[in-house]
C-alpha cells in the first residue's frame, strides 16, 4: 500500500523554498515523526505529482535528492521505498514551562539526562501568559516528536484546550496539572498537594506541636498550587495550631515559637538571617520548612527540613514516557525530609 503525501499540502512551508525542497522537507519530517517507516512504499512520481499538485519534474527531482541522501531507495518496476538504513535523525522534544525556576530546572535537567544523547530537547517559556502559551504551541506544532508541557496558570478554557488537542495524544505529556476535558487522552504526571501535605505533616505531628503557628510564605517568583494553602490550613486545624498565609518575608518581623514554610529560597535566606540576628536556634526557638531540596540545604544552618515534590523523579518518569503510548495519569508523592530546622 502506497503512503500518501496528504500532509504535504496541509503544512505551512516557507514559500521562498523551491517546491522540490518543500517536498523533501515534508518527507524527511514524516520519517522523523515515524509516520513513514522503513520498507513502506511511496507514491509513484505520477501519483505524487497529482496528489501534491506538483509537476512531474519537481517530484522526480525531490525523489532523486532523497535517494542520494539515502532516505529512500528504488526497486526496478516496483517503485520507491523508505530505506531500511534511512537517516538516523534525533528525536526532538519541546519542553514548555511558565518560567525557568529552580524546580523547573531540576525537572528539565533530570529529564534531559534520562532521555540521553539521541534526543534533542528545546525549552520554551510562556511567562505564565495565556497568549504566549497559545502562540508558542501554534508556532511549534509539527516541529517536534513530543511535547512535554507544564501548563501552570493556564485555565481550562476552550482556546487553550484546542491548542493542546492539536497535539496527538501519544505525543503529549503534561506535568503537574490536569484538565478534566482531556483526561485519558494523553500521559500526565501530577501531584495532589493537599492530601500529600496533610499525610506528610501528620506523620511528624510531634515536631509541629513545638510551635504555636504555621506560617505559609507565598512567592510571586515561582508557581504554587492553591492546594498548598488548603493542605496546610486543614492540617493546622486538625492539631489546633494557628495558621497564617504571608506574602513574602521582606520587612516582616518573624516571631519566636513559630514555624515558617517558605516556597521561595530568597524567603528562606531572609528567615535564617533574622533567626541568626536574634540568636535563635532553628528547630527550637523557630522552625523552618523549605520547598524542594538543593544540595546546600542539607548543610545550611545545620540542615533545613524540606518538603519536596521530587522534581528529579518527575523528570525521569517523563523521560520514560518518550516513545511510549501510555495515556494514563501517574501521581508523584510529596516527601518531607526532616532535618534540624524542624
């Protein structure tokens, strides 16, 4: 059965390129994407000419160039076929995030390391702006084999869902967020902070009971799930502990006998500096929990307790989905790593 060139007419190629080159690019991209596989028969020159509305000379020139490249082979009186030793082109992955934060860098680096050298990964940012999100996806559609996307602050609106649905389900991997209208149509890796926070904190209730109040310190620099507020609030209610939400620590006076959960590392440093200034001992006079781990947190001020969404694990699991056709949701647990600051 002949493979069709219908995709050729549907693609927006650079009109400045000669038609034969556009046809070459179309076929090479189909090989890259796995739409054309080794051994499959191509349309004859006459068939391709009619199907793509091109002259016979244009198609013949394209086929000749592709034959020279080794992408296709010809068999006398049988036609043209995708070469069994066709070009070994790298798998291309688009990695789309809101911003380059420490957490996103950890996920990206882990993903990049896990997929290996035969996979080319390009990272894009949309700055948490819906219009940029839509524009980037529209511009890059069809340019990559796989699309790994962290759609933070992207609402489940019609235009956003349309953009995502243009990507084939087995090519789309969503991280850290789900859309109800797209369930079971693609692979996703998520975390449910509310239940995970309650579970992890409850396992160490005795450490929290040293403090009269838990302060959740929010940040504008890094995305956070609103479930962080609900999870912390419900946990505090369950043990009769006061709970406050703070908008950063700049200019804030910290209180002895209270626990601070910082989502941004700049607030972590502010808290440590203030405690040092007051000669307070972390884990006794004041407590600190930081979000996500870094190597220095293990030794900083005797060890900073962290609640981690395990970004390295997220990256590795996303990498494992490349080349697979799973359309299921996998949940990553939050992990509380207890150190002296709690």
